[in-house]
C-alpha cells in the first residue's frame, strides 16, 4: 500500500469512535504488514484470535463508514 494511503487510513482508524483501543492497534499494525503471530504475541493470544478481532473491527468500521455515506 502506498505510504500516503496507509497514513490516511491510520488517521481515520485512530479517530474511529466505534473501535476500542485494541481493535485500533490491531488494524493499524495489520496496515503496517505486521503478522498475526507477532500481534498475537504482544497480546498473549493466538494468531487466530487476532484474526477474529481484526475481522470484527473491520465489520464495525465498514458498517459505520456505510452509515456515514448513506445518511450524511
């Protein structure tokens, strides 16, 4: 991903009120191509659990973005 695009997404994620601190951190680390295993070791959980948290966070994030696009 282009550096400018990644920076833009990171700023959007950091300001997302619907995501908690862990979800934001995981999404940002994944944007920086950090592996699920490395993130899992940081949080002392399996890489599968990190994948699940990432998936749930993306669902929340995308749902909110769609609401903003449709209703603003």
